[in-house]
């Protein structure tokens, strides 16, 4: 058997750790996919066969789940990932101004989401997987600049 390509080492190590923990868990596919993406930044296409085999699913089923949920990606994000809540509570608390500010900055991948679960602290956003409540255009700008907020 040939030695794995150095670029495959993080994927192989991640799968070796995660697959046994989720293989016998009912409904383990979604948690597994989330963990893979969290650790690797995406779900590489070459991970699909191993995931399918470990969870006794078809490759098409695993790929279908990845394709169905917009939060899953199979390539690493380009730059930072910014998600702005567009749901009613956030809109009522100034979410439109936050959305417009994010659009104007344009340097990051800006995605609309419809509830981050912080309705009581609206408006909210998620930057690179970290939630931020009571967001304002000024706070967003500070976060993107790397300042504490």
C-alpha cells in the first residue's frame, strides 16, 4: 500500500479519530459532518467514501446530505466567513443596518442565515464560527479589523 500523500495526513487523522465515535450512533451523520468541517474547514470530497462506509450508508446518501445543507462546504472558505441573521427578531433590532454594513464592506464571504439562536440579544452575527450578539455596524467593523468586541 502506498504511503499517504502529506496533504492527506490531516484528513486521515481526523477520520481515524471521528469515524469510530460516530459509526454506531443513530443519527451520527450530521454530527460527524459538522465535526469534520469544524476541524478541517470543509468536508473534502475524498472523505465521502470513508464516511459512507463507516456509517453503512451509500456515497450518494452522504453526498446528498452535504449538498442539501448550505452550511456544509467541500472546499475551504476563501477569506473569512460572515453570517448575518436576517430573521424577524434581528430585523426588528437593527439587523438591516448590520446587513447593509456587511454588504458595503464586501471583503468577506457574507451569508444570510435565518436564526442564530440569539433572538433575545438581537441583532446577531457569526464570524468564522464565533457568535456575536447585540451587533452593530461599528462592532462588525471592529471585529473584521481584528479588534476586541
